[in-house]
C-alpha cells in the first residue's frame, strides 16, 4: 500500500491547484474555515477584482457560488466587489431561466417520440443537488441515449430546428446546437474512457426515473452519479476545472446515503480505484465531505496494478496531463519522476514508434 500511495501523488495533476482550492473552500466551507480560506486566497491574490475577471482563471463562471459562500459566512467585502458579485448572481439567475426553458424544450422533443433520455453532469446535478440551480453554471445539455434510439432522436431534433454539428465516431458523441446557440450532446457511452465503460451496463440497470421540470427522465443513482462525476472529470481536458468539486460536494451533502460497497465494486471493475481514491480523499480532507475513512482504506487496498490504472487514465485523457513531459515537469518527487520514466516512458516510446510505422 505504501508504494501505491507514493505513486498516487502523480495523480494530483487531476486536482485543482492550491489557489483554486482556497477559492473553492471559500465557496463551500462554513464558519472560520470558510473565512480563513478567503483570507488566504486574498493574500495570494492581492486584487480580488482583477483575479476573478482574468480570462486565464476559472473563477468567472463561479462568482454566484463565491457570493453564496461569503454571505453565508457573513464575510465583509468591499462595496465594489459586492456589486460585481450581485450582478453576477442576477445574470446567472436570468441565464438559468433560459437554460431551463431550453432543457424543457429539448426533453419535450424526445418525449413526443417516446424517448426517455438519461440526464448527465450539470443537467441533473443542478436540479437535484445544489441549494439553487442557478449556482451551477451549465453551458450545455448532456444526454445519454441508447444506441438504438439515437437515429430517431437526431431526426426529432432536426425537425425541432436543432442543427447537427458533429458526430464523433471514436468517442460516440453527437453534438447538436439549439437555435439559441446552446450545445446539446448525445452520448452513446457514459465515459469517454472506454475502459471505464466496463461498468456502464450495470450503472444503467441500476438507474432510476427522475422528474425534471415535469418531464420524466432517467438518472444514474446517487452512487453511480458520484462515480460518473469523478470518472468524467479525471480524463477531461478541463480536469483543472472547479465544477466537478462543486458537483461531488453538493451531491455528498444532499445525499450522504451513498452505497459505498457498490462504489467500491464499480471502481474496481472500471479500473478506477486509485484515481477515485485521490479525488474523494481530496474532498474529505479539503472540504470535510462525508467520505468514510474505512471506505478510502478499502478503495486503495483493492488497487492491484497502480501502473495500469495510471496509464489507462493518462492514455485516455484529453487534457495536457496526458503528456509525459508535462507530468515530469509538474512532479517534484524524485520517486515519482523515476517511476514515470521507468514505467510510462517505454510505453509512450512504443506508441510513438507504432504511429511512425503506420
């Protein structure tokens, strides 16, 4: 276990940086912990107004949550910052009303042809987990539709004036665009990582009906929803995004009755135990999320091949953390550098040679 936890440091690349973690803690933690996080974040960012407006930073879409955390903890802020945050809250509330209207129209199109889709990611967590849906910035609609219904769904969407943008054969994703410009994604797999889809059928069977805006849809159960949030975020090009932390945090707060044994089993079957351990331990330690210590111990103990799990994650990632060069640059630990070169170096080299031969 010691060697496994030493290697797990490599996967810290999928976690938010310290600066972002302080911002998240300001939004989510209560009492002294929330205020201390705010003071620490302000110390690292001498000009909060400049920091939150920078295009290179991920803060802008999360300003309503920042205001939520500051008000809840009765933290005093400048009048100027208060005005900026209140404006962001009002804008997001208006935007959320538009989003919900488009979501209703999208679901209505499918219901008329007797298709009941699965709602994924922000499309479902905003409605069931957050204190208010407008606290979750949603920039698209994510649906899972079974393969046999995809053709019928696309035809129905086209008749409703949704434009087909792209069909990614490799990832099995279909992108359409609502007349408003909002993207609508049809996923034919739950995970972009094919290895993780070994648990897809089990997760679909364990799903449950859910009423969203008076439309019946399918949803993964809360346990599988947590696994999906983490599995998607770990391999996403936006793994340094803050959104998965909010989604998982509010899900655990709202529905602490997670089936931990089932989560253990599915993580093992998917070969996702080590990344999940890194992510849930982060939530437990940094945000006091109710993740049992015994579960975390069992999760890391069931990892049989850390090399395989790390490689599968990196191989199937769309972000820069799939680059061996980037990992070596980021990793300060000499043991981890040695492992990366020894274990992943030959695999990366072999893949490059294979590509050249082709």
